């Protein structure tokens, strides 16, 4: 795999010929970073949650209500497989639980570059406190209860996230960090 800028000699726009999957706990910034990364690399961006909502014609909370978590995870698996099988060059922001069910992490690792956005529990809890309405698992939690849930839940999921090929901090994701990540991706794709 080579970058487009290496092939044509340009340094302005980098284009990577691969799939990139962003993994990490809820609230770590996968969607925000995915949008910025896809724009910088000239790749399509897919938020897996949005993909699921469009495919199902229902919101994530509605799917959880109708199908329960097990039903949702089956739908999530099917949608991830659609992306893996039909997209060539894309940045995918996965759901926080995506890597933790079925063999999803193995599938993503086999088909592209996985990047874990790592964050500490306090920072995650702060972000989650301000976005609970979008997250069915957290809807009724606040303060210390939310932080403890995030601490325990992250510990359960962390070993899946750590199977990613690259790990970066999800905090303070500015232009310099984006450029450093792009450099790591270019080096990985060689």
C-alpha cells in the first residue's frame, strides 16, 4: 500500500489506499477524529452508528428498546460486515462496543488499520455526562455513578481495544496530533 503523495510527488494532499477503523470507549472522539482524518486523507468517512440508523430506519435507542443489546449487536455485526465487504478506502468510526462482540476486532484487524483512541476515565466521564441522551447504556446515570460505570466498563473492554494496531491519546486532538497520526498511518501503509 502506498500513499498517493508518494506516487505523484505532491505533498499537499495525502491519500491512503486502505480502510481505517477507529476504536475506543464511548466519548473518546472517534467521530470527530474520523471526520478530520478522512478529510485529510481524501477518504470517505462512515460513522457506524449512523450507518446502522440509516440501514434500520430506527435510532440506536429505539433499536436497543426493540431488540435489546443482543439484537443490536447482531445488527451492528451485519452492518460492519457490509462496510468491510463493500468499501475499499474509508475511515470508520465504530461504536464503543463494536470491537468487543463476535470477532469484530479480528475482522477489522484483518481488513485494515485499527486505531485505538485511548482516554482516561475522568475525561471520558466528563464527555459522557454531556452526551448521555445519545447513549442508551448511560441514559439514567449521573456523576459518580456514571464515572464508576465507565471505569468498570472500560476495564472490561480495554483488552479488545488494545488489540488495535496503533494506539493514540484521544485528548487534545489538534492539528499537530492529526499530522503525527497521518505520519504513523503513512508509515504503517508502506
